């Protein structure tokens, strides 16, 4: 399988190039292309994971269709035959790893839903509890949680959207000051509704969605889900049959990459070391398994 680390669509201007996606401005619409680039600790690796971009696209396309009755989204089509004629010659690159999407005014907050306590929120909770507190960012947590415990109910836990560096968890009150009450309430309510439907479906496929992040925007007056959705890059997916609270869980994501890099004498700054073939293959298998479970 050929690795696609970058694209060069000369007929249209590059709109943005992120850690994974190349986005082109088609005038009325945008072209999203998921490359095989992979990042860890906010640094893009020099080599990618062949086929990863197609898997990320496949799972987003599935979810956009499945969740469209809960909230509209920006996807117009992932069918290259329906793209502008200038793009047809790039079919080999675009097929399976791209989407034509609506332009939207992005809400500049990460909309995170947590059904289980893990990751950055677990670290914050543990530190706060040591100081005798269990309220974080305006949310009251039980005082006896263990790592990876299921929360009494899913919580909406927004964060800043950092272009560089790490996002920072914020309260709903802070979010309202940033983007307004009405938009904040829309983001919260739709995030929780999308998570509820997706989590129920995933559990029927043997997968726990521990947490996930969404992005929203406005296309005209329509409030819509944008970017990617419920992929192994934006979500913690745990195998339900191996779930054991009280510790970190095995997951269907790039944790293998992070673990490999953590074992090296690397300062987490560019340039990143190349990933060995074994790490690439193991990570790809994780992505393949979660996409197959969810979409087939």
C-alpha cells in the first residue's frame, strides 16, 4: 500500500495543512484529504502509517451518515465521481481518503464528552482529590472514582482549541464567555446527544467510547458537526471485553506509537524519530480492527 504523506492539488489553493489533513479551497466548498501522517506529542512523525488516512475517512463517513438525524454535518460526498472534474485525475490519491464538505464558521472550542474518567481529566481529578477537592471546571465528581471508572452520566467538558501546543480544559461558564450562551448550549446539547447514540451503537459492537471530542460550526444559519467525528484520533475506544476499571485500558488508537516514543531518549520536540516497521504494523492493525467492528 502506497504511503501518502502530502498532497499537491495544483488546480485549487491549499486552505490549510494540519497534522493529518490537507484541505483545499474549492470556492463554495472544501476538499478534505486525510493523509497517512501520524503525530504524537503534537509532533508529526517523519514517516506515516500507510492506509491510515483511508481508515480515518471511512469511520468519519460512517458516523456522519449514522448520526445525521441527531445533528447535520458538513459532509457533501465522499464519492470522487461527484467531485469537480478538475479533481478526477487525482482519483488514485483521493479515492477513500477524501471528502467534499461545506464551508462553515467554526466554533473555536473543543467539545469533549466523557463517559469514563481517563487521560487529562483523570490526572486533574487525582491531583484535586489529593487537595481535598472533587469539583473540576464547574463539574462535581464522585469522591471515590478510580482510573477508567464509568461516570454516573456522561459529562460535557470543553477545552480551548490550541493551534499549537496542548488544549486546556475549561468550564462551561468560561466557554459561554468565549462563544456566547446560545452557541455553548447548542454545542453541549448536541455533543451529549451524539455521544449517547454513538456510544450505544459502539457498545453493541463490543467497543466502549470512553471519551471523544467534536467540532461544530455554522453553515449559514445551520448548526452542524464538522471536521472528523468519532475516529481513533479524536476518541478513546476500549475493547468492552477487556474493560477493567482501576487502571489504564487497552485501546484502539496510536497509543503504541506513544509508548514506543516514551521509551526513547527523545525530548518530544522536532525532529521526531522515525517509527520502526513493527510499530507501524501494530498501530495499523488497531485502526483496522476498530473500523471493521464499527462499519461492517
